[in-house]
């Protein structure tokens, strides 16, 4: 009775070598074993399948039986599958293939998709999952291992991490075109604090920076604020005249170029922070994640939006 699980790759390759070389002696030379060892593998194969697999002619040449031909076709398929598997394993090991999850704070969504697309063009076999959220959410995902890399400003104190600088991240104060403060060469703290500020939700890095800045220049004086959930909502609200806002300059480049928004001139503005790529200190990146990190660092910040002159 045929027992497929009893077949070994060594037996099948012995058969293939005999066919390729034309004799048991020549096959032994190819396999770097003795002729008796090849004969032993062949006998074991025939015992398992319960049939003869080769014919030996009077001249010493061998030919396949129908059973042998079927077994040879199978070992050829196995070798092809193993070669393809090894190629895939090599690609995974070197970071040319695989999957990596990247987290980006909400402000980063204005350049991160294009960055991912550029990486995909160079390495189409790498699957990249892009997750967007506010600062607290991205830190939470990094801590839980839901993402391997995070792009944000100001690295967190916890968890322990390694931060690579990607490039400048300027923040500006925006107002609608035609706003009374827009034409002033220098806006005072008193003039600024009389305005209504449109801010992001708690947990947002932009909200934290806005609060710190206004508390510093106003020395703790109260100011009016309206909370809004997204940068897009804030931009449209500023354009509509509901208030002014501190916002990442990278989120408003099109509106500034079109003249729908203007930046206010104030001492200490713009505030220039940095973009960072964060990874856990005690976590070894997967090959795909390491390849993505190397690719991003090699860009030297060229992917970041450019402010109009």
C-alpha cells in the first residue's frame, strides 16, 4: 500500500539525480554520496510505492516507468515550490516583502499617504498599513504593539523609545483673508488674546502646543476657545470667520497659496518643532519595518510640504 507520508525528499531527489545523470554511479557523484547510498534510497522508494520506478537497460542506461515518471514530476514541482519559498523568505528577511503597520498623528496625514505610496513604488511586495489618530491614540497603539513605527512631533516620555528626526515642523497662527490682524506688521499679545481660538480636542499635540503658547504670552489670562475635532474643520471655520487658530503649517499650504488663509505676524512665530519617527526601545523592528524606516530617513524631509514664500 502506498504511504505518501513515508516518502522522503532524499529518496525523490535520488530518483531525479539518476534520471538527470543517466546512471546510479553518476547520480552518486552529483549528490556527493556513494553509489550504494543512492541504491538504498531507490530501493526504499520502490518499497514504499510498491512498484518499480526505473528500468535498467543492458547498456546501463536507465529509463522511467510510468510510476517513476509520476514521482519525478512531483519532485520537480516540490523543488520549484521550495525555490519560490526560499525567494520569498529571503525577501522577507531582507525587508523587500512583508507587512508593516505605521501610525501617524492626524497632522501627518497631509504627507504620510504620499510617503507610503513612494515606498510602495520602490517595494511593491511590502504591505503597509497606515493608521491615523491623535497623539494619545498613536502612543497607545505603539505601546500595545499595534504599530511598529509612529510619526509624530515631540517623542513621548513613555513608553521608552528611540526617536529619529525627520525634518522641521512649523506651527503658525492662521486667520481668514482680510482679518484686521492680518495687515499688522506685529500683533501684540493683548490683540491676540482678544480673539476666539479654534482648538483641537484633548490629547491632540496641536492642542497642547496652543495651550502652552497662549498661557505663556498671556501669563495665564483667560481666552475664548471653541473645540473642534479635525484640522479640516478648523481650517474651514477660520475661513468662515469663526475665529483664529494655531495649526501645523503643513496642513494649510494649499489655503495659504490660494490666499484663503493668512498667517499672523507675532513674536516667536512660527513655532518650529520637529517631526520624529518613533519606535519602541526594546523592540526589534521586523525587516519590512526596518526597510521602511531606512527609506524615510533617506528622504531627509523632502516629503514634507513646503510653505509659500
